[in-house]
C-alpha cells in the first residue's frame, strides 16, 4: 500500500471576503473530489481572504499511478479559472517498508 499526498497553495485574487474564499474552496474541493476520487481538506490559511492551502490524499498499490494522478490534479489546478496555483508539494509514503 502507498499513500500519495498533495499539498497546494493558491491565490484567489477576486475574493473580497472570507465568504468569497469559502465559495471557491468549496467548489474546488467538490470538483476535485468528484473528478479524481481523492480525499481533500483545507489545511491552512483559514483566516486569509485571498490565500488557500489544501491537502489531498489517495491510496493505492501502484506508485506510478498515484504519482500520475496527483500530477493530473496539479495540471487541473494550473488551469483553474477562479484561483491561481502558487505552490505544491507531492509526497508518496509507504507505511509498510
């Protein structure tokens, strides 16, 4: 078993309130969860109006598949119309060495 983790930070330039930010974050989480079958949550920058940080995880047996799927998520985030991807980190864990 392998666990793929993606943490990413993005800017929401048009957000004028935390309500605007929550709308973008909720939409992003719902669409990514549905399209890629991942677990996803907001993990940092909760009180910042124009910045969001999310973490996504997936589990599988094939490291190449997990890495490829997380790369596709990053590609989708780079094309997101309501937010601008700032930074991302991908890590693959093997809890059973």
